[in-house]
C-alpha cells in the first residue's frame, strides 16, 4: 500500500492523503516517477481509465496523523508547477527563478 498526497489549486486545499495498492500506484506514477498532474494522467490513460482510477483513490482517504511516508504527489489545477518537475521525480525538482 502506498500513500499519495493530492494538492489542488483551491485556496482552502487540505493536502489530503489517499492510499492505493502498488499496482494502482504504478498506473498513476509510471517508470519510477512520484509526481503527476491530473491533465497528464488523463492524457496518458484516457478519461475513462483515469476516472476509474481516481474514483477508487477518493474512496481511500487516510488520516494524515497515521501516515508513515508519502510516496507520490498528484497536482490538480496547478499545471504551472510542471516547470519545477520536468522529470516528474520529487528528488529532481528544479528551482526556477
């Protein structure tokens, strides 16, 4: 089981955490990545498959106080942040001035 943090563009964003099975994590974050953007996810998987995967994700919220590790970050409505994550790996984040 892996944990994913969801960050969206809302001013009142709660940075929620959700649990996913390892196979679903690989669908969300392929090839060793740990950053994804909702638009890229839909483009890569197609609307129906992305919707199915996200519906399952929303059904598995995790209390942040119980989380030991965050394995991936899914950004919503924050496409402008892509320039900071060109490899979609958190450890390779770029500082852009």
